[in-house]
């Protein structure tokens, strides 16, 4: 896939858009099923993630004495400003793949958060930072000797959605939506227009209009 390299204002996305809006406009563009599985949730209340994906692939391991951190740390050290760490582990539940110190390192590299299809830990400390993390669950056990990175910067499948370097990832209380890099500019433009239509729809509903009437007028509900 040819990457667009286009720059977008992540603050605009964070302030004006959300995972549901982006899912809707992607549907309208014929890019369907871009929402991660419902089990990938904010690790603490109010967490919101918006960023360009930096991917990592991890797998279970059964060698207690093996140092399993080398490639994982290398991948985190390669994070850049506005990157969002997206980790696929095929839904591993053997150990926590993410914690406080990884969050600290990622934040200091300019990362905006992390989304993983496995488990996290140190949630209180992560919330206090704050560093937004989305995960499939929480468990205190270390990943050392249990889960190992086998690649980063590669195409992955996280929460049932393929994710590549540079894709736009937006997560909030509704879930996580992935916008392919080549569709970002159009999707964001469409979502901003849709957000305006929804605002008008809401105003007219509060004033007494029917759903049928506002849907016919604005084409959104």
C-alpha cells in the first residue's frame, strides 16, 4: 500500500470527532468494519486516544529464563511525536503487555497513547501520568518469559482490524476506529461535515422536530 504521508491536525480530530463519526463516514466511503472488537476498552475512565499508528506484533512464549524485552523496547524507542503504539498479540491473556514504565517511555518519545489487543497493568500510575491506554483486560503478571515481540512497523491485525504504519487510530468510550492512511484526509473532512449536520439535527430535535423530518433534511441520525 502506498502511504499518503499527509499531515492532519490531531487536535482537531481529538476535539471535534470521535470513533463513531469516523466509523460512519468510512462506511459511507465503502471502507467497512474498521472498528476494533468491543473488548478493547479504555484502561481508565475518560481515556481518549488519537494518533498515527506505530505497530508491534507479539506472540506467546514459554521460556521463563529468556529475555523477551529486546525487540519490544527497540520498537517503543522508535516511537515519534504523534505516534500511537498499536500492539497485536492475537489476544494473548498470559501476561500484561503494557505498564507504567513503557507508558513513561512512550510519552517521553511524544506518543499519544497505546492500544493493545492483550492485557495491561499499573493502571493507577498510567492514569495519574496521564497516558491513555486501551486494552482487552488488566492483569498484574509480567510479560518476561511469557510474551515476546517478533516485529514492529509491520502490518498487524489488532482487535479484528488490519492496522498499518501511519493509519489514524481514534479510541474513546465507544471503542476504537482505524482510518487507513490513504483515506485519512477524505474521512476527516467528511466527519467534520457530518459533525456539523449532527449538531443541527440535535438542535432541531430539542426544538420538537421529528426524527423522520431531521433525517430527511440532514441525512444523519
